[in-house]
C-alpha cells in the first residue's frame, strides 16, 4: 500500500492523520500554504501542493485532502485531479460500513460512524464521528455530515451540503445542493437548493 501525503494539516487534517494511522497507513509528509507550528505527527513540510515539484512527487504517493470546508475541499480536489489520480480515502477502523455501500474516492469516515446497506457516499465527502447513514441514503459529492448526525432511510443529500452535529433527517427526505442544516435540527420536509434550515422542527432561516 502506498504512503500518504496530507493536503492541509490543521484541525481536520489532524483527525485525518489519526484515522489514516489507525488504518495502518504511513503518512510521509504534508502540504499546506504555510508550515505549521503544531506538528503533532512530526511530518516533514513539503510546501504547497500546487508547486510543480510537488505535483511531480505526488505521483508516487497517495494523497488525502483534509479540509473541512466543502467548497475549498472541492476546489483543491478537482484541481489536483487534473494532474493526479483521485485522492485516497480515510476510513476509521471502528466505522461500521455494510458491504453493500458505494463509497467514493477521497471520502473520510470517522470513528464509530455507521453506514447501512444500499447507501452511497460521493467523492470527497466527510462522514464525521458517530454519524449514522441508514439504508438507501444517497450522499452527494463534497458534503459534510457532522458528528452524531442521523440520516434515516432513503434520504437524498445534494452536492456540497453541510448537515450539522446531532441533526436528524427523517426518512425519504430530499435535501438539495449547497444546503446548511443547523446543529440539532430535525428535518421533517424536503429542503431546496442553497437553503439554511435550523430548529426542531427545522425551518428556513
């Protein structure tokens, strides 16, 4: 298995490093716009990932883009994929994932997350700590399902959507692209593209 280079080495990057190490992956270095003072994993700093020298070096490694912001993560992944293969995934060994789940490239699945049969998770999506994604859910590309969020059966989530910590989405709901679901929200009705919903029951903000 190839060694991994982390792209962006801050809060979310530290979690990704921990997941990769616990999964038996070796992390070689990190790329970022600046060298970090908090080098918890004692990784060498290579500079920016877009530097021609680094793009050439990265051909010999797997890489993982560890950025929590959906839009920025999308921009960097798509930019790198013009030159490199798709990013590797970071899946915590305590995650429970059915054998009948489709998981895209560059996905992060955190500790104690559960993903049930016939679900799918798109390119570059984050399924954070202890989230639950039930049967037949479809999660788009570059989404972020925050810690302990619960998506009941057959929920559809559009690209670039953020679902906050402890939110609950009832079965058969359709959530559009670029949506923000607030922490603790209980979503009982479909949500249109680019909307923000908060509260219990969730209402447009």
